[in-house]
C-alpha cells in the first residue's frame, strides 16, 4: 500500500492506496501554526483500519518551506558571492548578510580572477559578529567550474552549521536564480530538518517503517534524506500534487489541459508528450526567480470564492477573495453564490446566495439571474483566455536550431480536465467556453493526495564537457573528471545516464528502473585559428514526472 | 531591483545547426557563449526584457528587395529565411509596440548582400536589414529609415541597395577600406543623384578605440539623425570592432559598444559580423542588450580589457577630429553630382564589378537609373556572372509616376520578347507585384 499526504492551504488530505484502489482517506483542517499536528492527525486517522507494516512508502507534499519563505520566518543566511563582470551583482542582493568576494569565472569555466581573501575574511567576520550560522556559496558560472564555490565553502565551514553550494542545486545557468535558490535553501534548512525529524518520529510512532519521500514542484518526489540538504526543492509542490493526481485517475493519452479550480485561484497545467510539461525556467517564490524545477503552470485569480464586483455596468469576478461564499456564511457574493442562483448547483445556504446576489443586482440595475450569468461567463472566459495564452506561450517558446524552428511539434490540447472543489459547477460553463471536450473525473476530491501517493522520483542532470580543457562536470551530482580529447557525445550521453542511474541507486529510490530521457544534447566543434581545438558537449537528461503504473488501474475512473 | 527604462524584445536565434563550413567563422559555435552569458546573467529574467523566436521570412519578402539570380531559392538556405524572419519579428515587436526596442541576435549576417545576388559575399547572401525595412514599409507605409552600420566592415551591400533612396539614410562607420575587406566605404561615396548625402561613409583608421567611435557618434551621427528625423533607426550591430576580433584591427570595447548603443538609441539592432566568439561577443551582446533596455551596464567588462592598453593614439584622435566635420558636410552640404557613375542622356549609369569572396563568383553589372522629375525613377540592372548568363532586373518604385510605371512594365515585357536575358525579374513596388521570368 502507498500512502500520500498533501498539506494544503486549507485542508490536509491523506489517501491510502492499494492495487485495487483507495483503501482509506482522511481530511483535516490544516493547522498553520503546527503543520505536524495536521500530519499526525491524518496519519493516526488513516492507519486505524490497516496494518502499518503493509504501507510501502509515505509521500508527503508540504507547505512548510513555502510558508517559511513567503512569511519571512526563515533563518538569516550569509550569502557569499563570487561574481565576475556583467550585471552588477548588487542588484541580486538578498537578505541582510550579502557579501561580494571578488573572483571571476567565464562561460567555459576559466578562472579570470581569483577570489579576494580579504573580502572573504571581512564577510566571515561580519557573519560571525551577527551570529549567522547558515551560508550560501554562489559563483557566477559555478556550474562550469565550482572552484570558487568550493573555496568559499571551505573557508566558511568552521563557522557554519550548513552551507549550500550553488552548483549542487542545479546544472542550469542563471546566476541570480542560483543566488536566490541557495539563499532560500539555507534559510529553511534548520526548520525543515527539525520538521523532517518530527515527521520521522511521528511515522515511527504510528508504526510506519517505510521510506518517506517529499513531493517537489515538478510533480516528482525526493527521498526525505535528500530533502534534508535540498529543502528548497519542496517549495510550491501543491499544484503538482493535484496534477499528478489527475494523471493517475484519468488515462490521459493526448495533449490536454488540466484546470485545478480552488477557492481563490485556478491553476492551469498542460500535459503533452506523455507527461506534464515542466517549465524551462525555475519557479518564482516571493517574487524571486529560482532554479527549482516546476510544472509549467499558470495561476489566475478565479476560484469558487472569487468575489463578484460590478463596476460601470461591467460584472467581474476575482482576483480578490474576501472570505467564503455567502452560501457558507460569507459576507460578499462569490462565484459559488452565482452558481447557486443559476441553479447549476445547490450548495450550502442557497437562500443566502440568492439574497446576496439580489442585493448586488439591485444596486447595478440587473436582475439576479443576469448578474449571476454575467459573473459566471466572465470567469469562464478568463479561464479560457489564460489557457490560450499559456498554450501560445508554450508553442512560442524560443528554439535554437533551424530544424526545430521548421519541424518543431506544437501542443494542441484535445481535452480539458477540471478538478478541485467547484469543478462540477464550473465544468457546465467551461463546456461552452472551450471547443475541446471538458471532463470532470470522479475521484477529484482526493486527487491531490492520490497524486502525492503515486508520484515517482524525479531527477535531472546536466553534463558539461570541454575536451580542449579535458574536463567533464555534472554539477548537480558533483561528478567531475578528466576526459580525453576523443571524448564524444555518445560517451557523454552514456555517462550522464549512468551517473543519473547511480544516483537513483544511491538514494535508494523504490523504483530504480525508471526510464531516463535525454532532453537535450549538443556538441559543438570549438575552432581556434581555423583549427579544431576541441569539442564542447552538453547533455541534459531526466527521469520525468510520472505515477506508479501498477496502482493506476485501481483508481482509474471514467473520464 | 533591476528594471529597464524601456521594454526590450530580443529575438535570439543562434542557428546551432548551420555553418558555411565546419571551421568557418560563420559556424554553429558562433553564438554559443553569447547564449551562455545571457542565460547566466539572467537577461530574460529582468522585467521588461523578453525573448522571442524568429518568424520565417518568405521568398516574397526577399523578392521585394533583391534581384536574386536565377531565383531566391538558389542563392539562399533556410538559415537566411530564419535570419531575415528574425529581423522581421524584431521590427514587428517595435511597430506593434510590444517592445520599445528590439535586438535581433541572429545569424547569418546580411550587410554585404547587394541589390543583385548571385551568391554569398562577405558571409552574406541576402540583406537582412533591407528585407526587414522593406517588410516594414510594405505593411506600415513608407517610413523614413536611418541605418547606422557599426560593423567593422563597410556595409557595401546596404549602401548598394539604398544608393538611390532619399528616404533611407545609410551611415557606415568602419575600418578604412584601404586596410580591410571589402575595400570600399570612402566619404565621396555619398549616394546616387536622387539621394546625394543619404549615404555617409566614415572610414576609421586601424586602432580606433572607444574615444574615436563615440566622437563620431556625438559629432556626426547624432547631429545628422537630428536633422534627418527618421521614423525608425536601425543599427547594423556588427561586433568586429572589438579589440580581440581575429579578422580586424580596431580597439573598441564592450562598454564602448554599450555606450554607443545608448547614445544612438536604435529602435532595432541587428547583429552583423563579430567573430571573437568567446572573448567579445558574450560581453558586447550583453552590453548592447542592457543599453537598449536602459539598464545599468557599468559593471560590464570583458576579460583582458585594459583601457590604457587599447587607447587610440593621439594621432588617431587628431585625424578623426579632423575628418568628422568634413564627412558631416557630405550630409549637410552634399556634392551636386555623384563622384562615381556617369550620366547618359536622362539616365545615370553605374558599372560595377562585384566579387563574391565567400562563393568565389565574379559579377559584371550595369545599373541604370532613369532620371525623372516626378518620381524616384525606374531602376534597371543588367547583370552577368561566372555562374549566371545575362540577367535583367527592373524595379518600379512605390511612388513611381505613371510614365515610369508604364516604362518599367514595358521594359519587363520587352526583355521577355527579345530573349537577350536568361533570367528576368520585376520588382513592382507600386502594385506590390513581384514576378520572375525564366527563358
């Protein structure tokens, strides 16, 4: 049996699955002050009817790191940056303890300028004086040559409880993203590790002896042990849980759009090429872009509790949510109330909905049914427009070869899957707004927890080889070795895949035979003075997000 | 936080699967390090800076500009349609006000491609900027356009295409033609009889550094632009004036390029040459992008840059200060007649011998402009080359008078009957009609 827990903004859901389907599920209100209480509550509840020894693993999607970052309750971090020429690194200042340590590395990893020992010493002295205990060591182009990050790490080590090295988090380029990612990682490190300890104790006290995995924003998981040094990877995993849930529940076999409609927002995701699309750039948090991989989603302020506004005769809904709908005792009419008035649903106190909408209608000279109709139509159109924009953005993404430009595949969704609390209510109007067929899966109420339970491990690595320099480097895995001048793309590809597999073995993932995809590969002849000087080889491969196949049959529904 | 003063659209297309040959300067690797640098710097994470992909230009877009013999397909590859399409995309961003400035970081380049095309010269087959500008004029009306070419090589192709066009100002800053390919671009080359002073050439001595380039920008280019009042300023942003460029001899720096871009303020910059692909391009391209977006580039410095080491000599400074006002006069007080070409009756004729170094083709050409008091006049090009028998090109301008319009159609028709030419092409801008006739 597989156990999934999704700690969401409002509810914490747990689902227990076996090959035959859902064995048990639990839902409690999320206790924001103490997420562990919520987890303990659903765990205890769901394990009453089964033997905990039967549970093969626990996957957990948690908002812990997200909340700590967004609410600024994280720990001060000493950020020490080796910058080099380009955009002034002062613009990337983050936190109260940000220091420039000189040094420059170029795009091929050549050291142009050494670190400034004096600047490093001064940074350390300042951090020591301020009692800073966790650090981030970040260099420009450290994914090409980590020497400066390593030197910073060595220097701060005696002072530090924990140091994040920028190149260890991702092989992708993006200096300011690397700074932000390393900063956030260190800032939540202590909090996350305490939480991880508590989760492990809680699981053990409930009789669980299985591995624990943490959900990531890319729809995959990482073992709890890995998450202890990369807690930033756990941010914003909520939407991913829902998307993975729908993929588990429905047999998605064509390009599709997935709409997860909640109280405040609608998250739009896209499924293509047999998997949910992953954003090429990392996700942003607190307005800062990071290198954390995430599903390509677009979030808009339309949800069941979006407040309805009339201004200058124009009826709109969202993006604000002032509270629950009037049917739930709220003070202002929302889209749910409009659905009640239109008799699309009969939710809660329908009379309250009717009187709320009537009052608003009276003020604006409309009759209640028309107002409700306009508000719903507005919401459906917004969702349709934003979906179209997302698809356009995906299809307009830059490409860099003539072949891709001429032959590149376009995403053309044929189906729209709707999930979330108000999914059924919205689906009726979305059917009119979309030309594609609009489907509402049966088990959508627990899809998020099911998605968490069934999500598999994901890993991605980038290999970078420069045969002129005779080096091969896989930043994320910290693999580095000398290579001969004859080192080829075939060898690089094989080596990237082998290293990724070794890593999967080392972290003891439950499914070590996951398919590895080569996402991008390129080889460039480097020419100097009209002669071939070497080859510049890049390989990017991944284990893409997916769900445990064997369990899909049990929870599959008609959709 | 970083935020640009202006919205910048960057059309980045490195054509990683295209090269002239595997060790040629125009090879797959050319923009690899530039892309690395832009990604590492996070250029596209800056609010207001957006990356776009090229459109694909069509043969029609090329036919509007060039006489391609025997036809467009024979003298181009897909890469040229993508490159021109990239420039068109950049122009569209500006024209549709999706961006305030646009940078087409594309290859292959185009500024050595002339009006008639038999093959590739100076790594160029079709003139990317001209295809873009004429696309703009076809879709948005007859705009006044200024092209400022800051590639180290004289933009002889662009000069040839706009030689007779008074609505297009072409200013080229380049290393003196006596010391570098293509060996042209002297001040007396100032445009045809209908467009005298609309072509301005500023040959600079080898060793010119930031100081010299910026002196010419401040004291020649900007005053001329102020007077010309273009609707659109296009920068042919070649980057081979850089001190580390392997095939030229100038001392320009990445910061110098950024300052130049800021002062010039082009609506659209289009990459041309520049082959110091590791030591210069990543930094120069970043500098141009930052300057176009109105972002701080003060921290930009390429490896090995030492202002003292690369400062131009006092002699060069003196020389540039001396020639600048003289060259400015070619715009403000142009000569009464062109220094090249000849008048035959009511026509102006230029005989040209054109060498296509990249494809090793030789072309003999006679260009005839029918002088007309009512319109820019009918243009006829007779051409033959080592790869093509005699060919004819007839261009009727968009603002042609009825007489020139009729004369142009007649010339196209007569050529088909007389079979003196093997390939005949009509560019009829007035009716937006582009035809080709093969005998």
